[in-house]
């Protein structure tokens, strides 16, 4: 059974690249022998973290090694660690960078054999979001999860991680618009953000002309039944809680899959080609076979809980929408104030009850 991301193969490729300096390096001095040894040590530490399922620590070690020497093997393993953390968009970018290094002349035949299948499989999972903005203009400013987007980034669908994202758009003379978008793996969404013009500012009166009374500042007040909002609040809390559980158990399911992969690799190493190795396992196979069974049980259990949680979250969200639509507000009112030419203020109240 060949593991799709063999650490042994990548270690051989990494050693060759570090020793021979085969990876292209732009505006960066060649590392010293001492730095090469440090990079190897960092890769070894990352491999240990990866086998233990600590992919965040593995990614940290790999980034430190990449600061010394950039190789396809290091980029490949960083992509794998990010993928295991659910950071799919970043992982795909790292796979693409590894491929660019190989096309640029970096010798990594073992990584090259593994790269294309991993990249193609991940590309099918990464959700995309296409933003259509109206009106489009040079002064339009768009942010995604608080980070500004360059105009060039808006020209093509954005590759994002699964989950909720906040898109905001502003422009001089227009009201700010914000949209929350939740993406699942493999989604290809398109969202249109239309900015409405802001009220025109008052122009100063000509010199000597009597000052015109400014337009009334009207605020809309909406009131509703306290019970209505209590119900909506409860439904929203249930939705958020269920969604949180669903995401947590989805991550646990992914972790269990990784443990199962690692256990399968250990069994293959101890009993090559023996598909029944865990049927009445020997003493040396007891530990990996037991770990494989536990990982498969955890994978199935986490999948059931995640599915149930997402179903509950969907039902909760539907309940919020139905309550908003079917339970009418009790009353609405508007209040306005405007100055009188002779001095003082005039007030007005209008509403429907």
C-alpha cells in the first residue's frame, strides 16, 4: 500500500535539493552548510509533528525551513499540513508553487509524481466566490474578512476556505454594503453587491441669501413583540451552536482520517502486501491495527455528529427566516425634526399600529 504523501520519498528529494542547490532561488544567497543542516533538522521535526497529527506545528517548522532554502518537497509538505488544517485555499497555492519550482528546473522526481494527483483532488474541494459589484469604479473599496482586495483580485473568482466570510464594499457617495457568505467544499458561488447612493450633502447658501431650513432628520423606529424577538434569538442561538458543533466534528473527522492513513502506512511497513494483517494480528501489529480501528470508529462517529449538527443548524436557520416572515411586527413609527425659519423646531410623528 503506497501512502500518497510518503515522508520517506519527500525526505530523499529534500536532501538532494538542499545538498545540490537545485531549487531556483531569486535574490537570495545560497545557504551555508550549517544552514542546510538546520533546514534538514526542521524538516525532520516537521515530519514528526505530521505523523503525530500536529499539522499546525508541522507547518511552522516547514516555513522556517523554507526561509533557508525553498524546495518543491518543503512546499509540498507545507501544502499537505495546511490542507489537514482545513486551510484549503492556502494549501492549493502551495501545491501550485511546488509545481512552479519543478517547472523552473528544480529536480524533485518523487515529489513530482505525487504532486499532480494531490493538487487535482484539492482543486475540486476549494470553494470559489465571484463578486459582482455595482456600480464598478476606481474608487470602490472591497474587503474580505477585513482584508482589502486589489482590483486584479476581483477580476476572477476568489478561492476561499470553507466556512463563513464577510464581504464589504464602500465608495464615496454610496452607502456601505456588507454580505455574509457561507461556503461549503466545492461550492462555486456568485454574489452581486449593489451600492445605493448616499443622501446628497447640503450645499452652502450664496452670500447674503437667507439660510434655507435643512431637511428634516427622520429616523425610523420599529417595535415588535418581545416574545417574537425572544423566539428569534433562541432560534439563532440554536443555529449558531449546531453549526459550531458541525464544524468542530468535521475537523475531528478529518483528523481521524489522517490517523487512519498513518496507521495504514505503519501496517504496510510491518506487513507489506498482507491485506489480512489485522485479522488476528501479531504482537508487532497489535498497536497499529488497534490505532487503525480506533481511527475508523472516530471517523464514523464524528461524521454522524457533524451531519446531525448541520441538519439542526439548517433547520434553525429556516426557523429564523420563517419567524421573521410569518410573525409580523406589532407597530412601526417615524419621528422627524425640522427647524422653523422664525426659530425653534417643528416635530412630526407618523406610524401604523
